């Protein structure tokens, strides 16, 4: 998919805590919409930090702010994660609100704009079922979207997501 004609609409609606062996970390779900297409990208704080550093190197005068790393305290405290998600959302909003930034290769790669992995179109048929799968950090992440029309004619959309962990 080539999305160069439209600026993306991006949000970070949720996050999940992950464990890999004995290491714990938070993954943020970044929802990307371009035109009638939407997909999500899973990103860790370190990936936002990498994007921030790449953009600051190319555009040192552009005022970008990333939530600071936490040196002391619990990185998994709900209030901290909520505040960090809000800060990451502000950061990504500042980037995509600038049309020239939306065209940068680093931004396009971060948002998977040239190769969305789990794309859906809101105009899909009512009975159509979609299963999407993306490999992320040696896990399989599945997203199924089901559209149903009730007897009263009301359209109901349900999205089911789950992660299959590899055996250790």
C-alpha cells in the first residue's frame, strides 16, 4: 500500500504488559488510519526513543518532546504507564500533524505506512470475517474482526485480539 497521498491519523489507544523469559516490558498499540484503511503497530518505548533520536538528528530545531525514561520507581505502575502513553501520543501527534514529517522514511517505517501488516477497511461487508496475523518479538499476535448485523438492522463490530506465546 502506498499512502503518500494522505497524512495519517494516529492514536495510542492501549498498551499491554509483556514478559519474555524473566524480562517484563510494556508494548503500546499504535492505531494508524490513512483514508479508509486502518492498522495497528505494536511499539515499545525504546522504539519511540529511536524515532525521536533519528528526527532530532535530522531536525534539531523542531520542538519534539518524548516522555523521559524513568530511572527510579516502578515502570509498571498504572499511573506511570498512563502518563507515558499520553506523552507518547502527544509526541506522535506532533509528528503526524506536520505533513513533511509524515513523509520521512523513519516515520513511515515506524508507522508501517508502506507495508501495513494488519490492515482493515471499515467499509467491509457485514458478514465478512477477517483474521490478521503479525509476528512481533517471537510471538504471534492475532486480530480477528467480525461484523454482524442484528435482526434490528444495527451493525455490530467485534475485534478479538490475543497473543500466542512460544513455549520456553
